[in-house]
C-alpha cells in the first residue's frame, strides 16, 4: 500500500514537471488577440487575420504597439491587393451592371489605399486618432463593394474586410494603452 502511494506521488510529480516545462510563453500577438473581446473578434480570428502568412513577423511583435503597426500595415497591403484584383475584374467583365459596380468599387479602393498607407504611418509613429476611425470606415466600404458588384467582386475584397475589421479592433484596444 505504501509503495503504491509512493508510485502515485512520483507519477503526479513527474506529470507536473513535464507539464510545466511544455508551456510556451505568450507573445504580444497572443495578448492583444485575447484582449479584443471575444464576442465579436475571437482570438482565433485575430491571429488568423494577422498571421495568415507563415513568413510574416507577426509572432515576433515585441509589444501591443508593434501588433497595431502590423495590423495597420496589413490592412493597407490587403486594400492594395483587393484594389488590383477589382481593377482586373472590372477590365475583364463583359456584363454592364457588374462592370459598373466593379468600377465604382475600384474608385473607392483607389481613394482609400493612400489613406490606409497614411494610417499605417501614423500608427507606426504612435498616433492612433484618425487611423482608428479610418479603419472603422473602410471595413464598411468592403461590404459596400460587395453590394455594388455582387458575385463579380473578387475574394480579395473579403480578405480586406477581415483585415480591416481586425485592425480596427486592434487599434481601438491598443490606443487605450498608449
């Protein structure tokens, strides 16, 4: 009986030692994504939007501000990619209604890409007002493009919507910290 109690105690201690050594430290990205309020942006959505590319430096962000810079730059890059795909779709569309919707959407993207690049620069400089509000407005623009162009809208529009939605939430959270 004493031997089995000793065996159980040793087994329990071994499990504790192995389990505590296996823990991985949270990154700044993990901390920010967990703090966004999981009722509208889950940590999983946040991480997948900001770290969709394995070569991205997303996990190396040293603090919450660096995560905000990453989010703003990613939104600008996704807007650029979406604009380019919308331009290609508009030039290749034969249906007049779809072409007109894509052209209108292209005008929106063309106007917002420089503004998003400006916002990313502001966030990198630690100036959040204006950038946060811009990101709130542009994620609604992506939904508007879907309404304008319907099924003709390229899938990059959805990618931009997600990036802008998450970036706005990150900036709203991080701007309260700084």
